[in-house]
């Protein structure tokens, strides 16, 4: 044995593997402890990453997102599409248009107002360029389907979807994709300038209308085909022998790939595919198995990403000042609650329910993907500020919303829950007997 390879030498690779393994274990265990919520366990995982990479000797250097944004983009992209497909599967009842009215208001009113307000603060307070400020507003605007599980509807077939939980679930399922046009807008302004006469028509036609429609339509079509395949006579064999893992993963990748190849928004496609797949046979027990696998995969990948995100916090600390802090906390405590509350006026929700929905604008993994995507495709003057603000806003959101997620159950208005729908077994032929 050489001196360069001592018997008790610590391999950075093996240390990293041990930390990732511990993170996956912790991410699965913490949400199942009665006093620990999913969002607050996310904060714990980020702190674990911070402590591990800062104080454990022999650890490899934290992966700098300003140098290697592509890796951050790829990991977060995979996490989000898995969660969005599972989110679509979770929703039991979509038949009543009144249930969707609050979600539509949040998407069409609250999200654009949030983007504009955050962009204005980024430009006026943090001294960002117009392109950087627009990008900041876009990446911080969507609520997150990954870290907000405590305030969303439960697994398929549970029933009792309170309007507050339904609204937060549907919003998180759709607004990750609907933020993409504004990410493109930031890239366009960075490349072509702020004069809208040079790009406005093309941006609206291609990035707003075409890509949204293609994402929704193609995603729904693929989801319908998947559902018809799974619950057909010949699909029963795959369900019985293939297991939910291969099918869920294959469905997610197939749908996302097809939508992206068609130049649509894959995030919208993944959600609508899950939503439509569920509609083919709403009461089948196999949906629970699909969702359970997707959730397990989500926990593992999210744990890795949160460890990585926590590891870069010390390196980004010097970039932030009080103005950045004001933007992050202003978004979480003032901008989102206010615009959410106002957007929901006239929807039939009580004032308290509107306040709860407005407050629980959890920020998370979708924001990591967007800033990784944007900075991987173009160099921004404010790149380090973008990453710092995103990382610290996610951390603050995990702490704030994780500690207060009990408010949904405690203060949401009384509501007569629909009975949980009965489910049929894993044999698709039983579906017609229910």
C-alpha cells in the first residue's frame, strides 16, 4: 500500500456517497415524523448540505451553479417532471368548473403581477439589468409542487379535496410551465434589447400561445393514450408483471420528450398527462401505485438537490445585501399574499381562504430549474445575484411555510368533504364492475 493511499484515507467520492445516502434516508424519514412537515424537512436537508460541505474535512468542493448550471438544470428538471405527473394523478375530481376558477385567477392575474413586482424590485433595489430583473421575476414566480406537499391534496382516491388544497395543487401543477414564457422573455431582452417592437409579436405567438397550447394538448393526448393502454385488456399484463416503477418513469419521460420535441412546454405536458391518465379510469387502485413510486423517486432526487443547494449557500452569502433580503422576504410575506388575495376576489372563497392560498406560495425546485436553464443558455451580468436570491428564497420559504403549514387544516373554512371514491383492484377488467 503506497503512502498516497493510506489505510484510513478518506475518499471524497465515498464521503459524498455517504452524505447522499444519508440525505435520501433522512428525506424519507423526516416527513413521517408527526411533528415534522415536508417543507420544514426540506430546510433541514439544506442545512445538512451546508454543514456537511463546510465542516466535514475531505468533502469535494460544492458544485458552483454559476460555473456548471447545466447539471443543476438537468437534476431539477427531472425532479419537477416526475412531481408534475404525480400531481396530475392526485387530483380526484376536475368536473366542476367552479373548482378551477380560483386557479385560473392565480395563473392569469397573480402570477403576472408577481413577476412584474419582483422584476421591478430587482431593477430598482438590486440594480439588476432589465433582462436580469425580468428573469428574476420569472424564476421566482411559480409556486412549487415539490416542497408544498403539506398544503396540497393527498394521494389518489383519498377524496375530501378542500377548495384551498385543490387550488394550491392545481396552481402548482400548471404555473411551473406558465412561467416559461417569461424566462424566454428575459433571454430575449438580454439578446435583443428592451425595445418590444423587435420581439413582442414573435414572443406572444411562439412562446406564449403556441408552446402553451402544444404543451397542454399534446400532454393530454399522450396521457389519454397511456391511460387507454394501461387499462385495456392487453395492458393488464404490464400492470400485473411490470410494476408501477417502470411504467411511471416511462410515462413521464415519454410525455415530456414528445411535448418538448413538438416545441411545447414539457412541464405543462407532464401535468396534463397525469391529469388525463387519471381520467381514463379514475377509481382504479393502480393510480395509487403509480403515485407511490413517483413520490419515492421524488423524495430521493429532491434530497440530493436540496443537499446540493444547501452546500452552495456559504459561497453565495457575500453576494447578498439588505436589498436582496428585502426582495426575497417581500415576495414571501407581502407580494404573493397580496396579489393572491386580490386575484381570488369574486371566486366565492372566503376572505380567510383567500389569505391562506395567497400566503402559501411555496418557492422551490422549479425556480432552480429556470435559473439553471437561463444561465446555461446565456451569460447574465447578474448571474451570481440570481442564484443567490433563488437559493436563499427557497431556504426562507422552506422554513416559513414548513413551520406554518398546519394553518391550512386549522383555519381553512369548514367544508363538506366529498366521500373518498372507492377503488377497484389492479385488474383493469374490474373497472367496469365498480
